[in-house]
């Protein structure tokens, strides 16, 4: 059974870089049928899609965060990482990693629902 | 990109039906069948309950949860509301140009 687990510092200083890791167990990120993504939720607020990575390493980002976000995977295809630079208090949130279903749309791949989620990890930006 | 529009809250008595709307544009909800719905209880991760507009991911998701779409608006209906359905619900749509959009969330209260 596929499981995802986020990990990383719970406290980050303003202007620094937030770095998180998502460890995949019970499977890997090597299938062409899925994307792997990050989603966050600020306290008391809704969900915000941050970005996705395809098994090939191609990445796709929320336009509002694109200049500050980097998503990457490791060689073993079992860890997904998130780096968010120049953080402010507005980046305080629970960060989730999730798997998204991939679909062939014409001749290109797209993704649909996020079907497996990690439990999330709270990150606070504060000095 | 703006978040998809959902009502802030809906409520119903046990056994009643409630419907949550999710309004987007012709570039997201109206353009694709990749609309999904998530249930989130306090302190928990979201759980997928509907994908591809109207499909339930497994038998573990009760049949009382159903989804539909008309034009730029998707809907989630909970029939036969139960106490354990009290939660926050979020819609999500593929939004073109390799992006996803979530709705602002709807709190469902069981009276």
C-alpha cells in the first residue's frame, strides 16, 4: 500500500529557504501513470496547489509561486523534495505531498485527482 | 488564476441531502473532466471522494457521495447526510497550462 510521509524543519526564518522531503513507501515514483505534487494549507484557509513533478523529472508550478519554487526527485525515485525560497509569514502552512493520477489527453499527459496524500507537516515562518 | 468558487458553508439535518457547488471558468471546470472532490476532517489530510467529475475511487467511499458537472460549475451531493459527513469539502480542477486549481472550501454542518 502506497504511503507518503513529509519531513523537514518545522520552523524557518523569514527570507530563508524552506526545504521539505516526501518519502514514498510501498511503491516508487517510477511509473508513467502518475504525477507527484505538493499542496499547502495556511492556518484556517483552503488548499493551494504548489506544483507537480512527472516521473521523468518534468516539473510544473503554480504561476503565483513559480519564481520561488523548485520540486525535484531523487535517483532512487522514492523521495520528492520541495524548496521554497525567500519565505515570509504568508508561507506558514501545513505542507502536503500527494500523488496525482496521470491521463493521456490527446498526445500529451495531464493529471487529474490527487488520490494518495501524506499526513502533512506544519511549517512556521518566524524569526 | 483565481480559486474556484464554493459556498463557505452548507448545513442539513441527518438523512437530508446537501449540494455543494464549485464554479470555475471555461478554462478550467468547463474545459476538462478532471474535477475532483476532497473531504477533510479537522487536523487530517484531505481524502479523495470523487474524481473525474462523478467517479468514486473505491467502495470505501459511500454511494451517498455523488458528483456532476454542468458548464463551468461542478457539484457534489451528499444524500442521506450522516453525522460523520460533517467536514470541510474542497473541489479541484485541472486548469490548463499544466496547473491545478482548488476551491476555497465548504464547511458542511450536520444539524
